[in-house]
């Protein structure tokens, strides 16, 4: 619950007489402030970082330890691991309001002004010194490190125009134009992609961290800033684009490793929270659970695939973007066909290829095959895993036998849901199997169509049936596609990868 800053003291005298005087604003550093607020939240059992999923037992305890230890720390991990999101949530550990001398560029503490401007203001105005207030969000400063960042950007520079206007000597502290670091005083300063920062800038950082002073254009300036400094970096960057210099790395108190979701369920929770699927539309949008499972499993399959560069990683943004594209394609189809509900189908997943290929950094083998081909194979691998999860011990012989006997089924993308359900009904036993996906008799045609297509796509992914552009789904030459191959063992039908039979001269590659 925020504080109305208009109701807070706006002069130094009023501040001294208020409840904010001693306990919140006199001499406590930002690290002490965060530590005390963290202790309070831990005692009350509050959620520290709402919306961060999968880090409860790994990353979050280490961040808590770093704050309790009053450490500056670095989050080290591959892209798309919520490093920046976690850092921004550190503002939850700041006070709901903080007083400073109004007009001060570096947000001087009214009781201990750091800048010459702040000291002169208190000396001249005394109890009438104007006070302004900062919210937690205003106390967070973030900078993306790039090779062109200068000391002037980070620390500051002498401003000859300011000196001329004020009639000051150019070496006077009042002529300094402060950079991002001093302007973050009494708050949190975050630098993303730290290795991209030039070495001499990193030197400036550790000098101000350790000694509290810096030289600007040859003039020594004492700046004992009050800061919590947090960094993020990608391990790949240590050799690809730069490195963290040893003296700075030595002064970073804790190095915390982040990671991708460890389970598919954790990934689904993140994707559900971050993807834009609950949108206003002329049609009702419903995403089946198995579709969410396939999209997330796709990311897991990509992270394990040898054709995808492990050093680069597969960002969690991949399933988020894919889910948004899948929903959009289903929405487009519903709007064009006149269906009242948009239920994503597997064909929508293939339509989302542009949101997959752009997020995969491929190894040499993958580059030879092509990003589009690799993405399609990853979709099939994800489908196979999710299909087996639901139909591990379910017989689908009737469906396979239908196609082995010469049956075909081509589903048109722009067919209505009722038309797709009618076409699927021609396959013996297919729609009956949808109950294993949790469907009831009262489900809409859109859900039934998506479920039936999922079963067929799963069988195709497992090479139980075939599929071609001309005929659609058809009989295949994989295991269990021929009724003569059945020996009554249900397990053989669900083997993956397919068994090679010595008594059959059939190519399963």
C-alpha cells in the first residue's frame, strides 16, 4: 500500500518532528534498510518475489542471503532466465517513501548531505530546507552495459556551461554534471550484461565501490555513495564479447547462478503468467491443457537437442512467444470461419514457426539442416512426449488400422470446428479416446476438434501413421501401422523409439 507524499513533511523542521525522523531516514544505509525490511517480511511469512516461479528453493534463498549479508551481487545465467525481472523486484525491500533535499541531483539525505549543493542548502535555509520524497520505483536505476558507455555516463563530467552560468571555477564541485551512478544514490543501481562494459569503466565502478572516490577530468571528487549494486551477466559473454575484470569481480560479494525451469509444470506456470493469452476478442479463447504442455515441452526439447547451441541457451521467451502466436492463429481462424470460440490446434503450433526459429542459436549440424526443419522436428519430439504422457497405456489400434487399410484424412485449416469434428468422427474410436485428455460429452466442437487432431498428430510424431501435404493423415510404414505386426502386446505399440524387428525388412529411419 503506497504512501501519499503530499501528506508527508516538506521541510526539514517538519521532518525532524515527524515519525519519519529517527527510524527511517536519519543514518540508515540502503543496505541496512533492505536488510531490516527483508527480516520483517521473513518473520511475517510474506512472498518475497511474487511472480518468480521455479527459484523458490534455489536462487531466491541465495538472493536473501546476499541481502542479509549486505552484499553487492551478480546474477549469472543464460538469456531468458528472469534475471532482470528478479533484480527489479528488489524494490519491494525498500521503504515506501524516502525523504531527500528537494532539487538535489544525487538525492541528498537531509541529515547527512553528500553534495556541496546539499550542504549549502541546509546551511542557508536550516529548518526551512525543502524536502521531497521518492517512491521505491524511483530509487531503482538500471543501465544496459554497452561498449560505448563512458565514465561521463556512469560517474559524471565537468560542465563548463554550468560553471560559466554560475560564475564558478570549473574545478568546483558545483560544476559537476553527475552520471547515472551518483543519481542512483540511496537506491539500487543495476547493470545488465556487465561483461559488455569497457574495462576502464569497470575500474571506475570498483573504485567508487571500494574507496568512495573518483577522478573526473583529473579533479578528485569524493563520492561515498550509498548504493546497493546489482549486476547481471551471461556466462557466454565472458569469452564472446568481454569479461568482468578481476578487481571488480573480487568486490562483488555474491555470485548467484540462475537457471531455466526445472520441470515442465514450472515452465507452464511462467508462460501462463507472462504470455498475452487473456485478451479481449470477438471470440472466446480457450487454450487446452495439452496444448500448453506441448508448447512448454518444445522448449525443454530444444534445450536438450544437440543441434541447438547450449552456450546460448533457449530463452523462456520462446514458449511465451509461441503461445501468443498459437493463440493468435486460432483467433484468426475463428474470426474467418465464424466460430464462436478459438481453441488452438496443433496446426496452429506449426503456424507459430517464426516465433521458434528466431530464438534458436544452432550448431553446425543444425545450420546444415536449417532452422525451419529443426523447429519442425522439435515440435514432433514435444508432441511425442506429451502424447505418451496421456496415452501410454491406451490402445488406439482402431485408429491406426483405419489408416493402414487405406483411410486418409486431410483437415483444412479454415474449416469450422463442426466440420473438423464431423471429419474426425469418420475415424473409428478416435473421438472416444479424447476422454483420456479430460474431455466430457459437453465439450464444445472447438475443444473436441483440437483434441482429435492432437491424437492424430501424436500418432504421426510417433510414426504410427503417416502424413503428407496432398492426402493429410494416412497409413505409414512405421511400427504398428500394419495389423500383421501386432502380437497382442500393448507395450510394443507404445515403444519409443520404435523397435527394429529382425523378421521384417522394413526401413524405420
